[in-house]
C-alpha cells in the first residue's frame, strides 16, 4: 500500500484523533502487460502517434474512494489472475492531486479501468470467446487508413456473430463520422 505524504498537517490530524487510520492511503497495483491488443488511437482514421505499449501499467486505488462511483464498482485485482484491461489514463487534475497527496512518482503513467471495474475483465477458460472477439475487432482497426479499416470492419459485420457485427458497425460508424468532419 501507499500512504499519504507525511506533513505537519497529517501529524496533527493523527495526534488530535489519536488514530493512525486518519491518514489517507491506497493500493498501487503494478500490472505486467503480456500483450496490447489495440489502443484507443487504432479506432481513429489517423492513429495518434503514441509510444510503444508499456511493459507495466500502474493502477492506484485510494482507500477512501467509495466502492461504487456513478453506478460503477471499483476495480479489483487478484495476484496471478489474467485480465483483459480497458484502461484510461488519469486526468491531469487527479494525477497532480495524487502525486502530491500520496507521493506517487509523477513520471510514471497511472491508469484506471474504463468505467472502473467494467474495464477490468478477468480471463477465465470459459470466457476465452470474449478475448477472441476483442482480438478480432482490434485486428480490424489496426491497419493504417480509413479504407482498409472499413473493409476489415465490414468483414466482421458479415461474420455471422451478432456481437462482433454490432461492435464492428459501431466502430465503422465512428470512423465514417470522423471522416466526414
């Protein structure tokens, strides 16, 4: 776990309450990335230039954060469990606040799950079909250029898989909307 940066204010709060638990703390998870299927930029006509996918990602969960935020539960991670992760970087305001409060390394990229726990999908043998579908969708949006992406997405729409067809159609509509701008 990570604790709040030690300051005179923190010392006074602990002393006044006569209780160490008034200090803010949280859990920092370092997650090894085995492979990156795709990134948000792959779903755009012109992918944003980004560096190579990280070997590790860092997810910090403050202990005082509610278990549910806007109907979305907090992320949970178990040691040894494999996950399909849909991550979003922390916004600058949160990152600045947490690096100050918790003494997190400001040079390290921190993430949260997309819609918190919805972005953290445990991979179990019985759910390998989900991973296969996400992989196929990512492969379709990976080519450079709108025409190639749209052609690959069209093949998924015609695959006979209703879930893949729906997701491919949505991705194609977003590309077409972006192209029309």
